[in-house]
C-alpha cells in the first residue's frame, strides 16, 4: 500500500495456501486454540490467532479452504448490499462454537452443514453455535446471510470504498470483516468466488478471472473466481459505470484494467505502461505469479494505493494531477505491481512481517526509478539512513513495528516498514553481494509462492544462499533500536533532528517510496 502525506498525518494519527503453509500456521494457532476453544456453556467471547499487532484478528480451530461471496448492489452506494457468504473449511480442533470475524452488517441467519445454527456477536466476532459438535479434521460449510454496509460505522475505516459511481474495496489490514464474515488474517489464505448482482448499467470486476455474466431483466450477475489462494485483506470488488480495457501482457498474460468510462481515452497512455512494467519485474524475480493483472483507477479519495490481488487499486487523481512527475507515477505503479509477488503471492505470516511486503515493494519501486529515470537508489538510501533512528524510535524497528494506537489501526504503515525496511535490503545486498541477493529474491518468491512466510524464513533462506549465518546481521538491522553501520558506506551518519525531519517528510510522504507527495501500501 502507498499512502498520501495527508493520510500519514491524519489516518495514522486518527484512525492479502498450500497445505505446507497451513502446517506452519498451526504453530501460530496452537496456544490460542489451547486456551480459547471454550465449552458451549461459557459465554461467547471474541477470539484471535494471537497476532502481536492485531490480537483479535483471525480465529483458531479451523482453516478456510474457500469463500463464496454473493452481493446484490441496490444501485446506490449509501445503502446496504444484501449478501450471502459461504465458507468451506477444515476444522483443526474439536469445536462447539465457530468464531468468524464480522463487525459491520446485520446477520439474518446462519447455517452449518445445512442446519440452522444459533449466533451472536462478541466484540468484532460473529459467534456461531451449530446444532452438533464439529470434530477435528472434519469438513464443514458455514453459510451466513447478512447485509454488507458501505457506509462506515463509528470508529470504523476500510472495507467498502464509495466511489463517484459505485464501490470498490480496501481491506488492508483489518477491514475485510467489515464487508463479509471471514477468518480475517493473512495466515489463512483461501480460494474466492464472487457473484455480484447489479443494475445492467453497471460493470462489476473482481479478483481473478470472469466466469460468466448472466442478465435477467434489469440486473446482471457477474461471477469471478481466483485461481490462486488469497488473503482476505486483498479481496477486491469494484462496481461502477466503468470501462474494462483488455490487453495482453508478457507471455500472453491476460490483462484487464478498470477505469471510469468517461476517462478511458485520457488514461490509456498510463494503462499501456503495465505490460512493460510486468516484464521488468519478471526480469528481476521471475514469472508473474497470478492468472491475470490490471489496475483499477477509482474516482475516490482513499489517501493510498493498494495491492489488491490481480487488480491493484489506485486513485484516478494520481494519473491526472499534473504536479506528479511521470517517473514518480510509474514508480508508484511498480510499487503495487511488485506486491503481487511480495505480499500477495508470498503473504506475511503475521502483521509484524509486513516489512517483507513493504520493504520489497519500496525496493523495486526505487530500483525501477533508478533504471528507468536515473534516480539513484543510493541517494535515497543515504537519506533514509539519516532518518532511520528517528523512524525506529517513532514506529519501532522494521520487523517489530509498534502496535497501532486505539483508533489508529493502520498506523503500523509508517516509514520504518517502507524506506526503513528497504534500507535493510540495501544493507543485505551490500553485505552478501549483488549475485547472492538477486538469487535470494528469486528463490524467495518461488519457494513460498501461494503461501505465507515470516521473517525467520527470510533469515534462514538468506543464510543458506549466502553460505553463512546471517542471524546476527538481521537481528541488528531488523530489531535494533539503533541503525547499524551501513556496509560499504562508513561515512553514512544519522542526521540531526531538524535535517532528519525534512528527510523524513520527503520519505514518509509516500508510503511507497521515491520522495513523493503521496503514499502507498
């Protein structure tokens, strides 16, 4: 994600799998399962998988295999959508109850394996009590009929984004459960199917590939399916009076971009850049990991761009505001594109691992600016180094970001996990050399494709590829209160607060990098 400077001031101050990765997830869930799976007689309470930053996100006791989401759009983006969410899951423990994350909508009924089930709310959880106990290792289907409200509730941000002509989604980091019941944590990736019914003059696009558009009377039901597992925070549905622009990417990759219909011609020069950007990323890290890609240019004020899987969300204003230099806009596009490998295909096991997402996206954004626009990465890294201690003090070290403050849930997206994390990657390349670093990047996205991975996995792989134990190096760079000396640059120093503050403004003004006037996630 990439944030605007306004977002950094206001939102952070106010306010995306294979069986092997599911085995790894068991370690994260084990303690929560042992203490939180309660007998039916105990009062319902919100659970969580024990994430350090979002302790009540996710739920123990089951592993989602697939979501089937049905939404009916009424033709107005200020009225609730009627919805049905069907979840197929494996139980990983004996369960008398099932907790789902869901906090913004009216639940009309719940069924478990075709039988009516009791339900109640506890915090941000929907607590379901089936008519029979679910045994560990069993396959279960949960069907929830509910509304999905696009109007934000009190102290709620994210989920549906109201555009000038409809809706889009922005669920990072903890807002998918404001849209649909789910296991809202990136450690539990699943397949998705979307069915969206809207009036005939609207166009609907979602993650994955189209699987039909059935017109009945005045409405059309659009169906999309993913071909790779996805974290809930990366779900995307856009409903609007949109044009869908098709083209072919590298090696025949099917591409579709979604833009306001009236702006299609004006935005085409930007849309046409994506195939070459994909080819550039493939030259660095390997084949594009998904079945399709495209950009969604929304007429909305979000304050950020977002790497929703296969269809990255951008504010249309990014491409029409003349103050943004061409090279900067292209680097923002590459930031969100690179997330398709780093953050989407390889998802963070916990939210403390978010530096692996944002540090890599910032890295490739900077590298692209260096190679295509002659903006030296070393200059930006030197500036980041000068501010790094202040970023660590304010937001925590890159791999241990400070928890979000109450009402500021996205405040983990601070400069320490963007340029601060890219600085770690720069130090690593300095330490092990360019050939080993470039091999590490390729092996990382290949080994953990369609899965989840954490900081410890990255440290182990880097040590293996470099042929030496790098645990001490990473401990200092990822967890230290102070920034270690930069290998190869003994002259780099921390800047005095006034100078550092100016550098920080240039950096944090974009949450995706390149000293820009916007930001990214």
